[in-house]
């Protein structure tokens, strides 16, 4: 087991580095689809909506993507956070109840910095205490707060059902 986790972490970092570069079809410095260079992504916490492009300053905390993934190493939720110079603290929320989820394994959340972003990996707890909502069947979102600030962003976790809007 000692060699598998570092290899997986390195592979994950390479994947996200390539994904960040590959996702932009415009030349560096040209306006993106939002009409402004380097427009951050994410929805301010407390606002309803999907992961959308906002008109905020690029130095703000943003959630660039959040996705549920399944594979040989189990089920995990991977979040890419643009930090704007701040260290992010992220938690998973059961979107319907708006409460912190007990799904991730306590103490097993991994975080790595890649250029101007952090990659946060939440792993499924194989032995949860009590009943835990399965993200394959329950809407999940991720909430990230910039350390030492009140700035927070929230986004839907792709691969989980969408919460019904009332």
C-alpha cells in the first residue's frame, strides 16, 4: 500500500494540471467565454444556482470544479479550488438538508497545491458511523471558505443528482 497512494496522488496532480490547460481553447490572456480574462468560477455561498462564471475579481476564492469519481481506489469527490492567495477550508454538504456530510472518511481528506489552485480529495468512509447519504443517489455540494476571511463559495458536485428547486 505504501507505493500506491503516492503514485495515485502524482497521477491525480498530473491529470488536473493537464485538465486546467486543456479546458481553455482560447490563447492565454484572451477573454474567455465570460468576456473577461481569467474570470473565476463558482457561485457565492447562499446564492442558488449552478457552477457558473461570475464577474468577481480573479483574486477571489473560487471553485473551478467539483466531481464525484468512482474507480479501483473507491469512490471519491475531487474539488479544484482557485485560492486567490488564501488557504481554503472545504467541507461536503448534503445539498437537500444543507448540513455537513458524514460521507467522507474523517482525517483522510487530501489537499495539494497545483500552481494557483488547490486540489482537495474527499474519500468515502468505508465504515461510517450511522446512516450516511450516498452521493451517487443524493445531491451534494462543496463549500469552501478562505482561511482568515469570511469569503465563501459553494458549488454542486457533478456526478451527484441535482437538488430540486422549490
